């Protein structure tokens, strides 16, 4: 086996699991030494370049099927790692260069009564208030720390989940593997694709200049993984309409970056008029991308079966935290929490302790997170890969409606399956992330400019955003860069003409 074939092996396994033709696989070029592209004991370089490479290769395959044009797809591992932290590397003309924190001031890890830890997520105001209500304490780290010392870790995790809040107890890999939810996910791939209905073969224009030209995507996701998927599909030419609720708080520092290439609109699905508008959008969509908890949209009449009946031929893509089976299937979760619950924070801490020689410290060690939101970003590219694989099937003889499923926990299990590096290689040779500045020499070599689109409402002046270019380089159809709404309500809720 050649060096490139070995490096490509994780991608080849997932590609073949989608039952796609293998003609283009040799044209996927990845970095031959992807690890340690960042300082971590986990193979984040391999995971990043593989997921981004699969997404790009699936776009190239769809373009080949519709036009006959073949092309190369190449990904540099370091660029891929930085793109998997894209929310840290952008700037907007005229705005402060001071970088925001990804997490709320009181979010994070706390000691518990049983000599363990819990991680709480308080970025949304209602989640923060819910945690404070459970603890009956003040909104300060000191007050929360004192209150949590009266709780056992799993006891607090269970109480938070019962109130639909987001907190997880710290577990090792062994503890997660023995947990009923870990067992439910034991054989779950990072991305799955299932035919859910019959539909005629999709007709697409054969003279397209972009892989996803003419493909309409309804994006109903928030935070990182889902929006990264939508941004990727937009980069390959899709008309991505990002629909958010006006009742939910905006996350402007994240939304700015993940809005690139999309159009944005707001609809309240509890309002009859907005529901009717949304139903019309569904009937014109090719892809339905959502990150509600399992069953969440079905209660609103837009579950997978509802949408497949309303729009035969749809690709319905779903993202959740812990999968569709097991006792945690309806539990809320975010990347940092899933890392903590499933063993990553323990394993990373133990590897770092081995590197530093601090092997006699009391256990459990303080949790050590991965250097970036790897589960979120890799999940986003796995979603994009799965969606485009499904689109390939809709324009071949099989046609049909398809469902794509990705969960953060299953993506984590796949990253774990890639293995861990020797701690010295990981933390001595592993490269630190660059400063969060677009003026940094390394960051600037990947920088591209986006102009603010003129959508609804008034602008005093169109701004320019500088952000990271997409890491997947397609030789015939380069990823489209150039426009971003930079807000969640810039456009009318309607499709562009095909």
C-alpha cells in the first residue's frame, strides 16, 4: 500500500460505506503527515482532513455525475485543523479586533461532592438560568463551585437533564463504554444514509459550473456543526436559506462566521402564517437540514416522514448529540459536553500527564478538552458528505428520498477509533494554534474576503469580513467565496430562481 493510500484509508472506508463509485477516490490528495497538525493526543489532523476531504470529494462526484467532468480534490491537514476552529479566525471591517470567548463566563468544569467533575453549558440565557435554578445560587463561578460541591456528578447530570438543561458528568472511555448510551452507539458510524421513500430520478442541469448549482437547502440548525454543513454546501454552489427563530437569542460571534455564502431569514414555526410560509419553502427544497432533538420537528409537523411525503425526493439530514437509540437519545448536548461525557477529557488529561511526568497527581485529573471543537466541525463536514452522497443517489437510477444521520457522540467514537498519538509526539511536536488574529502570518495565508450582502432593511455601508478559505481545493470547481449576510434576518423567506 502506498503512503497516500494508507493516509486515504479512513476516507475510503467511509466513502465505500455510502456505496458510491470509487472512480474519484484516487484523486483525493491529503497531507501525508497530518498528525500532529495540532497539539493533541488525538489524531485531529487526520480527522479534519478526512472529513473535509470527503465533503469535497462528494461535491466533485456530484459534479461528475451531472457534467462528466472529473477533478482533483486536495486538503492540507494544517489548513483543515484551522478551518475546524474557523469561529476564532475572522474579522469584520470597522469592528473591534478583540476576540470573543466561545463560552459564557460561568460555563465550564466544576468539582463535585464525589471527587468528580461536571461540565455545564450556559451560553444560552435560558440554559444558564436553569442551572442557577437547580443550584439555587448566584451567577458567579465562585457561587456555582460552592453549590456543586453539594452534588454528586451523575446526580446533578440527571437532574439537569430532567429539566432540559445541559450538563454532563466526567467519564473515562471505559466508563462511557459501560454506560447504556455508550453501548447503544457501539457500532454506529459517524454518518449513515438510508433510503426512506420512492421518488423519480432527480433532473439537474448538465451544464452546471458549480457542483451544487440549482440545489436548494433549508438550514434549520444553530451553533456550529449544522451551520458549518450549510456553509460548506453554499460554498459548492447550493442556494442555502438559513432559517432561525426570532424567539431564540442570536449568537452573533458564531453566526457571523457560519453565515458565509448563505441567505438568512427568520420564521416562527409556532405562528400559523410563518408555518405556511415554511411549508411552501419545504415543497421547493432539495435538502432539509435540521438539528432539533430526535422527534422535535415531528411534533411541529416537519419530521422526516412528513417532509418526505410533502416533498418526494428530499434529502433529510439530521444532527443530534447522542444518537437515535438508547436512553440519552433525546438529551441535549454540545461538543464540549459530549467530549466530557464520552471520555475524551479524561484521555487527553492522562496523555498530557504522561508527557509532563505528572503521573502521581490525584485522580481524576482535571478534565483537559481538545484544542478545538473537533466533534462539531467534523460532524458538520460528515453531514455535508452524507448529504452530497444522497444527492448523488437521487440523480442516478435509484432516485428516492433519503435520510442522513450524524451525531456528535458517533463522530467522537470515530475520532477515537483513529487512535491516540504518543504523548511526546502529541504535546512536544504537536503544533500550537496560532494567535486569534487575521494578521498572523500563518492565518493570513489562508485568508479571503467576504462582502456583506445587501439584504432586507437598511445598511449604512456594506462591510467586509476577512475569514478562512475552505480547506478543500477542487481543481475544476473551486469553492465559492465572497459574500456573507452577517446577520440572521437579511433576506425574504423565498427561494432564488433555479
